[in-house]
C-alpha cells in the first residue's frame, strides 16, 4: 500500500474546463500548472486528471485513440511531464484516467482489427464469427467495416470493447481469459501503465474497471483476477503507484487489488444516494417532488439505512484498502444543484472527517452550480457539471481571455456566480470552510484515511449522528430541529458549523450544525 495514501486528499480536474493558459477557449496542462499553488493551498495533495490522451472526443476523451500521446488541445507529452514535475515540487501526486475496457474506433489497433483479413490485432477486440451473429446480452455494432462480423461495444458505439476474454465461453468466437490474445491485451495495458509511470505519473483512476471480462459472474471473478495480476506488477515494479477504481463496489474492488474504490452506488436506497442525492429528476433535469437526502435540511433519509450500506463495505475492506467519498465528479450533477451552501458545509464536514481517501471535484469548493445546457462531446446531462472553473469576475469568470463563443463550454452567467476571488475575501465562505477542514485533517492523523471509525450514536429516524475517529468525536445534525443525546466525558471543541456543544454529559446540536471535539477523558 503506498504510504502517501494515508493522508491523501484528491482534487479532480476536468482539464477542458479548469484554466485556459493559451486563450484558445479550452483548458490545458499549462493552465493546471499555473493553478497548482491554489490546489495546494486548499489542502489537496493529489490530483486526478480526467482523460488527456489523443482522442476524437466523441466521449470527452474516454474514447482513446493513442494511449501514449496527449491530446493536442492540452499540450504535448513533455508538457504533461512538466506538470508531473511541478506538482511533485509541491508534494502533490498526479494520477491519470486510464480507460482499459475500450478504445476509440479510430485507434490503430481497431482500424487493423476491422479489416477483412487483419494482419494483426485480429482478436484485440471482440468480434463474432459472422456479420449476422448477434451476441446475447452485449452491445454490438455491425455493417460498418470490411470484416464480416459484428464487434462488441463497451459504452458508446464509438468505443469497441478490448478483448480480455469471457469467463465461460459458450461460442467459438468467445475466447477464454487465458487465451494468448486476451493475455496480450492485458500486457498491452500494463505497457501503457508503465509508459506513464516512467514519465512521472503516480497512478491511475481506472474507468469502468469492472467491465473487462465479458459474461463475468456476479462476483466479477474473471475481472478480479486480471486486476490482481496487474496489482502484482505494480507492487513489484512501482510500489508507490496507486490505483482507484470506478467500480462502486468497494468489497469487490479492493479484493481485486485496487487501493481505493468510490462509495458511489446508485441502486435504490444506496448509502451514497441517501446521503446526497435522494431525489428524482424528469427528462429535463428538474427535481421532481421531495429531496430526501440526509444533508437536506428537510430531508428524511435514515442514517441507519446509510450506515448499513457503508459499514458493509467498511468492514469488508478495513485492513486492505480505502473507500473514497466524493463531493462530486464529471459524471454527476453538482451537489449545489440540490443543496444550499449551508447544507454543503455540513456535507463537506462529513466527507472530510470520514475514513478513506476523499475526492474534491473542481469548483465544488466554491459551490459551483450545475448548468442545464446542451450536450457536448457525449456528455448529455453530465455536461452541465463540466463547465469552466470560476476564478474571478473578469472575462469569462477568469477561465479564459478567448471570445466567449470559443469557450469549450459557457460559464455561469448569473450575477451571483461564485468565484474563487470573491470567496477568498470572505472568511465564512465555503472555500475557506474547505481549507479549514483540510488543515484540520492533515494536522491530525486520527482524522486521515485510517480505518478507525466507531459509531457512537446512530438511531433509526433520529438525529444527531455521532461518530468517533480515534481521539476525536464528530457529530452532525443536518435537520431543522434542535437535538441532544447523552454523552459523558470531557471534550475540547476543535471545529464547528452552526451552534453545537459537547458538555455537561450531553451532545447538544442546533439545527444544521456539525462539530468536532477532541476527547480529553
């Protein structure tokens, strides 16, 4: 396990939208470099950069055309290496977004594989044995290439699935996971990882990490075995490199060899959904009915239901890896869409005082809004969470000096659009709240990634929620009523939102409050 994960706090950057240094309307590596001091000052000491490889950008870079070349829009390979170096000077780690399950249909591997008689890469992708063979239970495309077969897709039409094999092949064209061509696909992905690790990268966030082996079982047995093999390579050759999975099932992902997985499942009554996103939306991205998220002042989410989900994974992975709670990401409608800044302050206080490795999505630290705008590069409803970072009240909110019509996406046009510049001047701002929280987390090992969570008070349909992290007690009351629970001992207040107290044998919480106390006895 890389030691640096014990105190890691990640900052996710969607590079198209972070900062445009050359004023062409799109963010770039130089823009990230120029903002590294800002990221460090917030309290983040690791970066996750969304896909930055060569791509036709039909899916915002998740359709990779060349794994070993950066996209021209961001800069060169040398520019990215310089970003690694500049980040390391500031003790900031950098992980890249790895997309192992599929490539772009423009990738040279696929172009060759799609020929009538491929000279190589014949089985680098999954092709059926006939142009009219329809694979059961898998997305596919046919009729577009010389090869008399249809190919399996992994997401969009433009993203053919790389061939890691089938768990239990039932057709002649389905190869087993230990077939030499499937093993070559695996080795090709290791080669990509080595290339960027040798260049200075510190690891990878792995897109759709559970999607490799087709017709896998419920436990993802085949896919888990592949990642354990890759983890063995990393442990031997790059022991300081970290991998975090987009799996949304920490119990499986950590068993598969990942160091981290996101607490981000969206099945009905999932813990994550109940914490932050317990609402329904119509086709126009408008909230329908009540928002019953735990951190909504009027929400009705039950902490016991949330903990049932969270603690199931926590206990399964406690000594093997980390769960990562996120403020948001490039695929999610921003939390600010449904939560007020006051509610966000409570949610962030919770996220940054829980075990595991937390992730802060760019702009969430100032409460950037979700914008309901037209789709761009396959984003659809997600596009509105990918808008330019809001630095100041200048041209294009400080993102770029390019004409507004040239921007990758429009900026927030509201007169009260939150900006870094304005919030830096306000001691009570959300940005300064995040800074305060992360200073506390970095200063106190008991509040970092280690698995030392103890539940002190969590009752069905009752508040507050009280938990212990080593020598600290944390309590939250997101609701609209004053609450109190008995709690004996002597405590020193360390951090608070709203009015709360832990004294005279009771934990007393005003509405919408959060507190952290050091245990004295």
